[in-house]
C-alpha cells in the first residue's frame, strides 16, 4: 500500500508537471497518450497484486490458527477415548440388565439400538448381553490407560497456548478470547473429573461419574462446534 501511495502522490503528479509546459506540442501529446495509460495500468496491477497477497496471507494465518485449535479438540477426544478404553477393557457377557455398554460408553464410541436400520448387519441382541464389570482393583486396572492419556494430554498444552496467543493477536472480536476461556475452563473441570474416576473404588460412585462425564462431553463438544464455526467466520486483522 505504501508503494501505491508513492506512485499516486509523487510519481504521477511529477510526470504530469514535467510535461505541462510542453502539452501543446503534438509529439508530447502523443507521448502522454502512451505514458499515462501505462502508469495507470502499473498502479492497478500493483493494487491487485497487493490485495491478492493480503488475502493469501490471511488464508495462511487462518489455517494456522485452525490447526492450533485442532489440538484443543484432540484433547477432548483423548478424554473421551480414555473413558471408552477403561469401559471396554472390563467387559463381560452377562444377561443381567445392568451396566449396559450403551449406557456407559461416550458418544464417539457408542452404539444406539434405536438407530439401527432395517437392513442392519446383525441383530442388536447379539451384543446386548455385553456388559461392563467393575474391576476389583480399579486403579490398577486403569493405570496403564490413565498414564498414557495424561502424558498425551499434557503434551498438547503447548499448542493450545500458541492458539490463544494467535487469537489475541489476529482477531478483533474479543468474544473469541472470552469464549475460549469458558471452553478451557469446562475442559479442565472434565479433566479433574477423570482423575476422580481413576481413583474411585466404589462401583456405584464410578457409574454415577461415568454418566456425569458423558453428559459433560455432549455439552462441551456442542459448544466446541459453535466456537469452531465462529473462528472460521470472524475477520482476521494483519
């Protein structure tokens, strides 16, 4: 934009001034007919190029920010996956109508009998007797999965911090920063709930916490989708 200002404010006026005294000379009139369109064309080309480059830069920055936000979404998936792992690791075949998988598995790992199409691949009854059995030593049983989850969860923290910095630097809409603070707060609450589940030794308390965390997953995933759309829509300032 500085180049355009220089051309419009200095170059063109100087060209016109230099030839003003000779304007009645037919040779210079013909010369001006050539030079003026050339200068105007050059200015237009510079303006179009600068505008295209600006759009390109914005596109690159937006993709970078969306990629950074992906780390936050991956942390949510890690938490959901941990819950699915500890449920599926402790399953048995049991006819008793308790601890059904469909009642305990998080949404991303669950199945829903009522959603089965008429041409389903097999009768849902074939897996309806697969149940969760609370282990006798829950902390020992969940230890490997928990340690793996916690390591991966913490390793993604750096990218999430980078995302927050990018939002504050490039977005004019301050609500993006505030809304992400709310999302992060919710995720930290769920993270603490996972620690509580890991340390729970009573089956009834464990089942109650699983229901609570699955409900929390549904709410935070819904808000994350809305935030993702806002992030892609709002204007970036560079």
